């Protein structure tokens, strides 16, 4: 077997392995309940300092409009 043939065969096998790796996930449908958040808890503390920083940020971002 020639080197280029072996290289072509190994390359083809590598491509097939990469393509097959993406096929492991099922095709089921995930149904979410509307209005129910199932993510991590929101941990940001809303302080007066944070509120003023957010208002300033909004003012700067909206000043050109």
C-alpha cells in the first residue's frame, strides 16, 4: 500500500470519527413550562450604588438617541 493511499484512508477515518462524534445526542424534544425559571438562583444584590451605576450606564448609552 502506498503512503498516499494510507494517508487518504486514515484521513477519511478521522473525518468519519469526527462526524460520528456529534451524533451522540438524542433527538427528543425538551418541553419547558411557561413562566417557570429553572436556572440557577439570581445572586446579585440590588443596592442603591448598583442602581445609580446602572442608571448612569443607561444615560450614557441612550444619550446619542
